[in-house]
C-alpha cells in the first residue's frame, strides 16, 4: 500500500524564512560582540543593546521554527530588529526590515480589519525612531524619511499592480479557474451572477470582510460549522476554483457589488 503525503509548500517556505532569520541573527550577534567602535550609532550603549537584540531575535526565530502558529511574532521580530538597525546607522537595512514586518502582518491576515489605523501606528513608530537621527545628522534624517516614503509607495504600487494584473503576472493561477466569464479587472462584480444562493453570498461576504473562522460565521448566521464548510466548497465550485485561497486571490481584482 502506497502512502502519499501532501507537502504544504507554504509551511516549508515559511520555516525556511524563519530558519535563515535565526542564522542571520546569530551571525549578527557574533559580529556585534566583536565590534568595539559604535561611534556611528545614533544612541548610546549599542555595544550592549545590539548583541542582546540579535541573540533574542535568534532565540525567537528558533521558537517560531518549532511553533510557527505564533505568526504575530514574525512581525514583532522584524519591527524590533528594523528599529535597532535604523538607530545603529544602518538606515536602509532597518527600514527594509521594518517594512518586512508590515508585509508579514498583511500576509498573515492581521490587516484585514482596521488596516489604515494599524498601518498609521506602525509607520508612526518607525518615523519616531528617526528622532535621534535628527539631532545628530540632518541630511541622514531627511534621507531616512524619503527612503521610508519610497519603500512605502513601492510596496503599494506592487500590491495594486498584482491586484490589477493577477493572472498576467501569475499565469499558473489561470489554470485553476474555470471558463466562467469574468468582468474586466477593477470593475464591479455581482455575486448573484454566479448562481450563488442568498446564504452563500452572505457567507462569502462575511469571509471576505475578515471572518475567516467557519465557527464564527456559523454563529453569525445561525448555521452549523459543518454547513458553512460545505457551503464554502460549493461556492468555490460556482467560481470554478479549487480552494478558497485561490477564490480570494481572484476576487481581490474586483469591487464586490453590495
């Protein structure tokens, strides 16, 4: 009897990211304890702070490698390390790491609700971390601010470009979509055009709006969790996709008609 094990590539890539993050942090720790001159740093006591941050980050990454479900910690590690790099006069690397934390928040679903206030808070904290730079080097302060804006708008541009040209950029996804006639990307999409029942439309809209837990959706509409799962399978079939993840990827191209 042949047993076929399904490999979740997403988890493999996630763990590789975390593993190499731990390695980089540990190497950074070794380097930081051998450096004696921290005169270029924007805050004092970096000969103590940097090694502590590096070894702490390495330990947290190893923890996440074993227990990857604590995904919010991925962003916290990137935020902390990014701010330390900024204050250690490694502006570009620090801003990149900080925005990596923002991207991980987005990918792990923490920005589905109240995204704008959360993003303002995240960027506000990074902007405040530039304050010590202002007192030491005015041109580096403005360089950090403009680089922050450059990276921010670059991420926004890439995001909208992917949304507008999803299947052009990722043609393998098109193979998972049936021959159903879809409107032009960016236009309105009426869910009733896809033979969905009223209940299925309510469930799908709840899922899109951020209610990713079938149990919560069931309680909202007085349905059993198993019935919600069954309806989600039927919804995917109506759109000709194999999974709800692909369906969400597809629907991101459109404005859902209320």
